[in-house]
């Protein structure tokens, strides 16, 4: 009997020591992988652990090519999304980038705390571009009978091309936006339009 107690004590002692031990490595930095858009319209490095959605057949029909990325974690019940898109000159709704910006900055029933800033000209990876920001309330979950409302921060970068235009979009709960702006900037630094 004393022998069993000794073993049990030793196992508890070792387990406690293991649980309290300091991790031997720092947490891994965000891993990225290369993404090439359908038709080789652009390339970019994207987070490898984010969910990736690329609608190739529908995109070709709508003349909207690219990828929508969703972060693995939620904040305030909402996901963070980053989209990289090319709109062809024959897109049904957005024939020009000016039309796209005007539509995306619309806020017909502005609530307290909602706002838009921009558009303003910037240089993006050596090219002329425009950027604007929007803060608006979204219902969580969408279409619920009694939804919660979360303030969503959106940043967009619009890059005109010889034909059509490219767009980078970040959408995140305002409380988490600062964290995800870093990821957005890293993707942006690697974004290479091929038109």
C-alpha cells in the first residue's frame, strides 16, 4: 500500500510541475502562404490558418475575381474578414472604381457612432490608389428577430488598373480592428496586381 501512495504522490507532483512549467518556445508568428487569383490577375501572401473562399465559376460569370478570408477567432460575436478582389471592366454593377467607392460609402440612415472617412489618394506598392474607412453597426446574427448590434470597422484600398480595378477590404469589429490591421498591412505589402 505505501508503495502505491508513493507512486500516486510522484505522479501528482510531476503533473503539477508539468502544468506550471514555462513554455519552451514563444508562440508562433502568423504563417502565410502564396495565393494566386484565378486567371493570374494578382498574387498575395495570405494567412494560412484563415478560412479561404474563392468562387471561381460564379466569379467568372460576375466578372468579380478573388478570395474572401475569414479569421479563425470571433470578437463580440462577429468574424473578421479580409477580401482581395478584382472587378473586371464588364462587371454589371461597378463599371468604374469611382462608382464602387460612391456606393460603398453610402450611409442613408446614419446611427450615432457611424461614420465614413475619405476617399483619399495614397501610393500603394508604387501605384496610385484610394483608401476610405467606414464604421457602421451590423446586426449579429444577421436577420435575427432580436439581434445584437456590433460596431464594425471597414477599411478599403481601391487600386485602379488599365482595365477594371482591384480592391482590398478589411471588416472587423471595432474593438478588434487594431489587431487585424497588422495582418491586413502584411497582405497589402505582398499584393501584386498583374494588370
